[in-house]
C-alpha cells in the first residue's frame, strides 16, 4: 500500500515478469524468470494477476472465470465455489441465464466492482500459489472490499497474496 506514483504497480509488473528489471533479478526456485521462455512460462503457471483493468471475453460467466481452460475441462462446481468466495455468485444468479449468461467484451451488464470480483474469481479458479492484486478492489464499495479482504485473508494458507 502506498501513495499514487509510489511504485506499487511497477513492483507487481516486475514480480510478474511484465517488466524486466534494470538491476537485479526476479527469481523463482532459484531461476531468473526473465532469462528464458521456459523459466517465464514456469513462473506464470504459479501466479495469478488481478489487474485494475480486466480483460473479458464475449462469452459466458463460466468461460470468463475459467479463462483459458478448454470448455470440456471446466469444473463448474469450482467456478461456483470461487464465485461465492469473490462475492459474485448472487450477481450471476440475478441474470436470467445465470452462469451461462453472456458477459460481453465490454461487460455492459456489469459494474466496475462486479468486473473486479469476476477477475478475483478467475484468479482463485486458477489455484495459483501467488496472487498479485494491482488495485483490484478500487471499484468496490467499502463493505464489499472489507468482506472480500477478510475472505481472501482466510484463504492465505493456500497462496501468497501481494
């Protein structure tokens, strides 16, 4: 946490490998993540990034939460579980098609806070060991943010939260 311009996003980008450091290294299991495609991809299998600006696809809630997972491999029970943890389940169930509702690339049906909760559900679905949040709760109201932080804090046995 810190002031605007303090370097929080830059730090997250360095840790995630989106930026290459001018000095020093980012190591994962003793290997520089930026020295080879293999090291970089290996690191990315272990992290989830929840950005401030979330990319959504023109598809269902299911496929947006299980982003990148082939449809036949998606665990619907897990999608629902992480949606509940991200306080998104009730929102989804408010749509006539529930989890099969088409979200849309521009997400016109969702508020900024709902989009951020979808991104958090996506990160939880991946089961990453490291989760990087870059102002991922900035569009949430205070009560939802507080509840979400408490819920994530209770999960911290499973991953490292940055």
